[in-house]
C-alpha cells in the first residue's frame, strides 16, 4: 500500500486570524491550516479527495 502524498504548499501566505478562530479549530480538532485550506478550496469550487489532491466539487461551476 503506497503512502498518501503529503500536501506541498505552492505559495506561503501569512494570515492574521482572531483567537476565536484558533479556539474553534481546537474545539473541532482541526488545525487552523487545514481549516483555511479547506475554506479556500470551497471558495474556488474545489475539494480534497482521499489522496489529499484538489479536485472539482461535484456540481461545481467555478
């Protein structure tokens, strides 16, 4: 069984987030990085598949 590909950022962006965002991430068990990547993907009509690759969302027209 092959190892899943690790996420390799193509760009680095520093984003200031409020402490409430960090608290919500901690409460949900998600890292702030993963939460922001997921939100950015959704805005672009993308989602991460089981191999951690970005793919179009079902029915997305972005």
